[in-house]
C-alpha cells in the first residue's frame, strides 16, 4: 500500500550557531570595565540589585528581573551603581536570524515562566561550560567541563532558543529611550535618582520622611540616602526643605495667601518655623522678601 506522506520542514526562528560566554555571578557595587564591542549578540540579565548599562549612546539602569540585549557591533559597558552588589547572568552568542532585530534597544521584564526557563538555561549551561578565567568574567572564552551531563551542550542551545522565542512574544517591552540616564546640572545620574526627586516635587504640599520616600520608590532608607548623595551632598531632607522654600517664594509672589497659610499649606510645623527656614536659606524673612518684590 502506497502512502503519500508529506514531510513538513521546520523552519528555525532562532538558530544559535555558537556560544562565546555564559556566566552567572555576583558583581561588586564598584564593578567597572572600559566597555567593548564585538560581532556577536550579548544578553544581560539582572537577577538581584541593579547595574548601570551603556548601549551605544544610551546609558540606563538595568533593574532586578530585567534583561537587555546588545546587538553585534554595538559598544556596551556594565558598571556597578556604587550602592549595592548585583547578581548578573550574561550570555554571548552568535545568531544571524532576522528575528533577532526584535531585541534591539529594548528592556524586558521577565515573568515567572521566563525566569524559570532562564534558570534552566544557566543550570544546564554551567553544567557543561566554565569560564577560562573565573577572575575575569568578561574574557570571551568558554571551556568544556569534564564529565558534563549527556547532551548538555545541545540542551543549553535549545533552552536559549526557547527563551528567545518566549521573549519575542512580549508585547510590553520597554524602549531604551524610556530608561536613559538623566542629566542634572550637567551630571549623568541613574534614573533612580530622578525617581527620588520626582517624589520630592510631587509632595511639596505634604510632609514626607525618608521612610516615606523609601517606601514610595521601593528601596531601603540607606539606599535612598546613598543614591541621593550622588546628586546632592547636603542631605535629602535639607534639599526637600529647600524645594518647599522655593515653592513658598512662588506663592508669596502670587499674593493669594498670607504667611501663616503658606506655612500650613507646605506643612511647616508653625509660621515661626517657616520664617526661620526661609531666613536660613535666603537671609531675609518672608516679609522682607515680599517687600523686595513690591518695590
């Protein structure tokens, strides 16, 4: 009996041709290297903490649970945030499929399923590959582990391909331009600093503590203080007070409220304390300031 079987050839959406680097380790808070570019892809995942990442002309913070890719030929670099160490997983590989274009200039937050798949990738990969020099993780050279599990190399390749397919189905990736560093007084600072500043500006008419700020931005009080010190050395609460006095100057110019009302609106403990803070900063009382703008 003759059968007319039709064999369907499976196309490769992603075909990993070779691995160059695969490692997972804790990098110190002051980790730094000069940066590089090469003719293959690089995948960077932050499993704990955050790192400052450079991709071409963009510099941004890569946070816990996020992954980004550097395309072939793109200059890139990874540095610690000087606040806390970070756990980083990194894979460099060759893949020439057109579908790789999806990953250019994107940051993707992994869901639970993708994190499990990534964990399997590193577990399998580290069972058969090791760094040629464990003290220099960015050295682009892998060595095979003696006695690796049967099929571990292919399993690693397949898991990476599966991960790329899963990530390509993401509809909520973040463009790098949405996460670039900000410039304050000519200094490039992590977005985390701007998040703190945004909280201060948004709550000028409230009374925040450092604990309140830390809760809003989702970081510890110690981390908030260290991050803010990168922008201003005078202390976060003193800076917050300065912003309030700046807002008070605007309200005095508008002339709709008296000094007691302004002090209450900006949550100073009393009109007397408001006047003291105003004079400490501007070397004149609120009344002197009002008189100076009415001349």
